[in-house]
């Protein structure tokens, strides 16, 4: 298949999916290698940007998805009569940050850091598909482990967890007490 046809096939798959599609999966379906799929997908994204298209290509680690550009969100919502999601509460943002920077984590770990029960917040973040169960810890009671999702990356405009801003470094106390 020629390059233009391959790129068009990638575009069709991403459009039809509506979800992130793994580059390896597309490579297998198109009978080409993964680096070629990544190159073609990135070229498609550049073309959409150059055309100032209403859609853009979003990369999340080794997956790609076609999305509406943010500036057209209000118009799309109005046409589709979509209800806007309620913003995350400060508690939800705290829990999400703890999970994102320390994953996989248990509910007990999150609660130890926050100092309060986090059951409701974890349930809410799971229902919004920002976090998901990533397995169980091999300890008595086998507590659930939580981690972020591809939806988390998409909602926060990240390609991977490596794009998270660095945590601030602990400052050394400049007013240390001299030894007595």
C-alpha cells in the first residue's frame, strides 16, 4: 500500500474508533512496522494543524486519537446538547495528583497522605475514568491498586506521565538552629 493510502487508513481507523488506538495494533492490521505507523500518524497530526482543522491528533504514549480542538468544544456541546461535566473538587484533584505521581497506589496510601477517608473520591474518579484498578497488592486483604488512565492523559493534555510537571523540591530550612 502506498504511503498516502496508509496514512488515510490510519485516519479512518482513528476516526471510526473514537478511542485511543495503539500504534502496534494499527501496525499489525496494516502489515507495516510500528515506527512507520507513528511517523504516518504524526504526519497526519501536522497536516491537521496546518489545515487549521477542527480536529487534532492527540498522542498518548504509543496510542493515538482524533479529538475536537478545544476552541470548538463549546460549539460541539451546543450542537450535541451535551451537559458540561462538573469540575473536579479540590479533594478530587489532590487524590488524582497522589495517584498520578505515586502509582500504583492503594486507598490506604492515599488516605495516609491526605489524613481522611477517600472512598467516595476514588469511586468518583473511577466513574469519570480518570483512574482505574491496576490489580491487587500481595498483602493480607489484597488491597486494590489504583493508577491513572488514558482518559486522564487526554483530559489533562499529556502524552505520557513523563509530561507531569516536576514536584517542588523540599527547601532546606535556611534558619537552622545553631547547636547549643
